[in-house]
C-alpha cells in the first residue's frame, strides 16, 4: 500500500470512529489538547531513546500517535465545515515552498550554510501575516530560548541577570544560547543521567 492509500485508509478509519464510537464522538479540539501534548512528549522520549540506543522503531509508533491527533482534529474540523486534512496538507506544503526559496525558488540556494538558511526562514516567517506571539504553553526553557532568539534577531542584547531565580534561570538560557546549546535538551539529558 502506498503512502497516499495508507493515509486515506487511516482518515476513513477516523471518520468511522467519529461516527460510531461514543467516546470519540464527544471529543472536541479542546478536549484533545492534553492528548496532543502527551503524544508530542512521548515522541520526544522516543527520539531520545533512539539517539541513546540507535533503534528508532519506537519513534514510528509515537509518530503514528501524533498523526492520530492531526487526523482526529482534521476530521472534527471537516465535520464542522472548517477545513479537512487536504487543506492542512496544502497549507503546510505552501508554507514549506514559501519558506525554502533556496530549494523551491528562482534563486540559487547552493552554498548556503544551515545558519543562513535559518536566518532566511526566520525573516520570511516574520514577514508573514498571522500570529507573531510565542505560544505561552511552551515549556519554560523553550519559551525563554525562543524569546531570547527574537531579541537577538532584533539586535537586542540578552537581559542582565537579576537577583531573582527567574532572572538567573533566564541568564543560564542566554548562556546556553551563546554556547550554541539547546537548553531544553541539555537539561533533559542531565536529568536522564540522574538515573
């Protein structure tokens, strides 16, 4: 079975489950938020597990659980007449083409570094209409990292370390950024080493 057929079959399964399963019929976008977050974190664990062991088979299962969430939300939206999975796919495809002109555009992208590609991506993203606020539900370290990245792009220095615990933690995130370290992953790795 090809990719398109497998996805179409899964969408059909989810439509049937929405029609025939009482629990799934009761679900809404809001009621599914906790499962979306849970599955995303389980996928992160599977990635960490794969990095540690070299075996990424568990990741396939967790990505399936994430796909379940995407399709579940799309089927709910389809029932409401808001959008469907094709709209989701078309939207993300257009976004990837727009944000990657070095691959899909008229300009020659050869020779760009990863940092230059990221800088272009951020510039294109910033020029797009829509929400520009950081999601407040991000984990605190990731939220701080993204806020500091925005300050950097705006040419602002990181804030001075204050006396409060939050200020000191923010200074540590700024230090990690300056060292090219993902603070969220660094702390995650350190906690895992605790046993």
